[in-house]
C-alpha cells in the first residue's frame, strides 16, 4: 500500500468511525475533576487467549476477571494479535510455543481465533471497569504470518484493522493505550524487523532505523485513531537515552525492568540463569542458587533495583513523559515449582512499588511479572495484591504530566 493511499485509508476510517455514533465530544472528553489515580495493571499477555485448557487459569474469563478486581487491579495488558487480525480476524490459527518451561501462553502447539473472542474479553473488562492496554508479542503461527510485516505501513495497517474491529462493537472507550510491539526490537517478538546493524536487537530501540520505523508506524495509526495513546515498549537498556532521543511522538514510555538483569545481568550470572526456553536447566539453577545469591547481598540487590527505578523516573521526567511498567520488578522468570518460593518476588515487588509510587512519574504499574491466575502460589495471596494495588492507586501523579493524553484514559 502506497503511503498516500494508506493515509487516505486512515482518514476514511476516522470519518466512518465519527459517523458511526461516536461523537467528537465523547471521543475527546476532558478528564473529570476527581483525583486522577495511577492504574494497577496486570500483564495477561497472550495467556488470556492461549491458556484456556482446564486448569490453565483463563478458561473462565468471568472468574479470572472477578479475581483480578478482588485483588485491586483495574487494568490489564494483553496481546491483540494485530498481524492475525490483519490477515483474517476470524480464522483459526495454529500457534507455535515460544517456550515450554514458562507459564505464559501455551507450552505446546495450540489453536486460536482472535475475533470475536478479543471483543468478548474487552466487553467483560468494561463490565468491571477494567481498562485494557493493547500490545503484541507477534506470536508465531505455522504459516509465519508475522513475516508479512514488511515495513511500518503494514504494521500500522494491521493495527488499524484491529482497532476497527474493536470500534465496530463500540468498545474503544475501554482501550487504555496501544503498544505497537512488545519489547522492541527484541528478535523473539519482531523477527520481521532487521535493525542497523542487524545484531542490535534487545534494548537497541534508539538506532536511526528503529526510530524511523516507530515514528512512521505510530503516525499512520494515530491518523486513524488520534484519541488513543501510543508507544512501543522497551526492556532494560540505557534509560538515560529517553532524555537524549526524540520520543515526542510517544504518548508515554512503557519501560520494563528487573533487578535480575541490572548491571549487565549480574544477578542472573551469579545464579547461572540464561533464559533457556526449552530446557529445564535454567530452573534447576534457580532452585540451586536464587535464594543464596539474593540473601548473601540482599542490601546490594535492593539498592540496585531502587537506583534503577529512580534513574528511569528521572530520565522520563527530563523529557516530560509519563511512565507505565507492566513487566517487573525482581526476577524475570519464575513459577510454582519444587523448592521455589514466592518470598523474594513479593519482597522486591513491594520495595519497587513503593519506590516507583513515590516518584509521581508512573501512571500505571504492575506488581510483578506474575499477577495472573496461572501463578497459583502468587495469585492466592489476595492480601498481598490488595496492599500493593492500594499503594499504586493511592500514589500521586506529577502535575506536569496531567496534560498528557494518557491521563484522559485513566
């Protein structure tokens, strides 16, 4: 699709949407005068759709969402599978596992249809006043549909079709934001993008080629749906670059951070955890080492985490960008497993939530990577979740941020 044709298409989409019963006044309504509170957001990634077999945690959305609300969360971040919707929203796709040792998504081949299930899920969220952040891990199916993304125009076209399908059912008011790609440009999630140089994948969002791709794709989607906030989410890297690179076309920064990866993965190296995706070795090493390594230098690891949170906050503040964090705070990977306990995850989560909440820079944050029903030991501690989500929602948001578009969606 030529650029001029794409912009023309986007304009037509906007016009059709405005004539379809959604008034300009309601689409650009100002936030109410009541206190604006940060959202407590849970990452339900692609699990919301893929983990629906008996005992997987999401087979009964009503139960899962009721439990989410009971724990104090009022937002979720999910995979909208835009590339699959762009191809054929109601087709049944066979997805390949991204791993078999983790509890996100399916550990084996599975079949999914995105629509009408995406809209059914969003509608259930709206019934409970739960906002929905849309993202994509660009899950790989047997036909590798994700590789049809040959540039920013195609990515944007997929996202516009996805938003069209949501708007058609009158659900756009439940969308908190759109994150066009998870942890850009990590090669697991976006193999269709080749950076310059190509080996610059994880954390290298700041190259000229990457920035051009992000800027163009967001611009195309924004031309169709200007009222929604947009970003790409990032993991780790150098937060100070937020103040040095032009991210003015972002409406907020979605930054993922974990103690385990800081200082060039110092904790991971000490534990000998190497993100094995199809081998039990990583979890064997966690069992053997994770508690000892943490408690031998507990104060050091905690200081490392809080210092990084302050650095991220200060870097975002320098460019007047709100922050959202949906993946965090202690270890990246963990699960219910023999000789693994959730104590350290909770301890670091509480420390980080309190630290981030005090900065005034976060408009939404998670309590850990593990705030979902498939992490049974973590999920059953209802009181812990309630305490953490209360801290998040009681936090203040900096006055300087209150004119930003994301605030109107809270």
